[in-house]
C-alpha cells in the first residue's frame, strides 16, 4: 500500500523557519546585483522587512531607485503577506506533501477556523480574496489619478499591510481621496480573511458575533476620535484634516501597515501616546497584519475579568467565552503565555539594542516595530526617518526579530529547546 508522505510538526517548524531565512537571503540579491543597496546587511534587512511585511527601510532616497527595484521591493510585500509556505501549499499540491502542519506553523491565526476540509483549497480561497482586494484597490487608486505603477505598488503594500511606498514621503503627497482609499483597504486587510470569505457567502452572523472584529473596530474608532479632538484643539486643524490624519495613522499602526501621511512625533503628547499604545495591539488574527493580535488581548482581558468574578463569587461558576463559545483553560494559558513571551522578548531585545549604542526609546520601539511588523517607530527611527542609523549587527538582529514575529515566536523558539531535537 502506498503511503502518502507527510510532514510532522517538528519538520514543519524547521522547514518554515529555514525557508524564511533562505528566501530572505535570496530575495536580497536583486538589491545587490543592481547596486541599489550596498552591503549584504542592508540588502538582507530590506529583504526581510519586505517579506515579513514590516516596511522598515534603510533607504534614504527611495525615488532614486529604478522602477524594477521598486517593483521588486513592493512585490516582496505582496508575496510575504499571505506567506510563502501558504503559496506553495496552494499552488503546488502536486508535491503530495500533507500541507496542514506547514500551514498551521506559519499561519496560526488563519488555520483557526478552516474554510474547507483540505488545506490547499483553503489557501486557494484565501489567495483569491487576497488577489481580489488587491485588484479592487488598484482600480480605485487609478480612479484617483494615481498612475498604474504607483497604484500597483501601493496596493501590494496595503493588502499585505506592509508599507513600502515608491515615494520618499510615503502617502503624504497624495490627495485626500487617495489617502481615504488606502485607509479603507488597510482597515480591510487588518481583518481576519476568513471573515471576508464568510461575508462573500452571505454569512453575516459570523461578523456580528465576532468579538475580535468588534474590538478591532472599537479600538480604531476610540483612538481615532480622541486623536482627532487633540489635533483640532492643539494644532488648530479643520475637522476633515484632523479626522483624516488621525484615523490614517491609527489604522496604519494597528494594522501594522506603516504608511504615513503625517509625522506623529510632532503631535502633542496626548496624541502620539495613543499611537505608541497601538504598538501593543496589532491586527486581527488570520489577517496579513502582525503584532500581538486583537483576539489575544480580548482573551487576556476576559480572563482577568472572569478570574476577578471567581474571587468575588467563589461558589459560582464562570466560563470564558469568545464568539459565544467557551474557551478552555489550556487555550487561555497558551495565549497568556504568548503575551508574556512577547514582552520578555521585547525587553531582552531592547537591552541588546541599547548595548549596541541606541537610546532607550529608539531601542524599545525599533524592537517592537520589528517584532510587530509595524515599520515606523519612535526616536531616531520615527515616521519620517529610517533604519539606516542602526548598526550593522543591529540590522541583523532586527531582521531576526522580524522573522521571529512573523512566525509568532514559538515556531522559532521551539527550535532552541532540547526537547525539540529528541526523538
């Protein structure tokens, strides 16, 4: 009897991690061959930043690069957005390798609720939505008089929640119409792609009862509204301009896209502090965005609330529910463990970057930006600056953190445990 080969979890973790480092190295070659970027550490950083959809850059004059390089730069976003391994599972099923473990290793959120019994079919449907959103955005940007090349590059960066732009000033130089279109598609890209699928099927109940989606939108509305008020009161901006600048930056940061239309470091402290807090949120699970993810924060806060109720009423039974379903204690423990690991990694990373010569603010936010795939940060790597000031060793370290965050930490960290290598 012919047995179908299958990758186990151990092999999947190793394959996914190794693939990201190797492909990142190979994708840096166009930068080196064209001499657009000098030094492997710079080319590797730009490559990893693209594939992980971080959007951090070491380039000082983006518009001086040839269009072929700019296209490749944006294309790495688009490819990395849904994941290279997912692409292989969707397009190359003839390999006859059981793909579910690979799929789960890279896209833990997407595999939370399978759309179809077969992983390849699931990946194809997700890619179909991904391509469809990209096509729609290109059309809407063209209607706003953006040329085709810029429309394509910006759509790649938006749907992948990446943030690479072929312009030095990112989106700031474009019309309000263009900014609103990009804002809307960033918002859509930060939503779990399975919800897009169910929306197309007319299953709107899944949207209405989705706790993560409601929290995601509530955070955006609350942060955007508060910052709008701050900008109106302290910068004397008109309502429309303040609304657009506030909500664009809020959506860009929470979805970890990283496009900018304004330098939030010049805002009053009351304004940029909310941008800083969004560094700890991230997009929805199952989206192309990075960060801790909204659903984990929802579970964490609900867990604290349930435990508080259990203390007040020890004889009563309280359970934690998400989307109307009970979440068992093991899943809650795993999620809380991930959040703790995330912050511990960020603290250790910050210490390392400080030893490399960075100030505390730049070190901490550059680490958070890399792990969360955000792009712009604070300090010397703010929204109108770049990462060229980072020491070469620091660039390699931040590149590692980008891949670490893209694979949601445990996929990589498990490789450094002794139990992983035991039979």
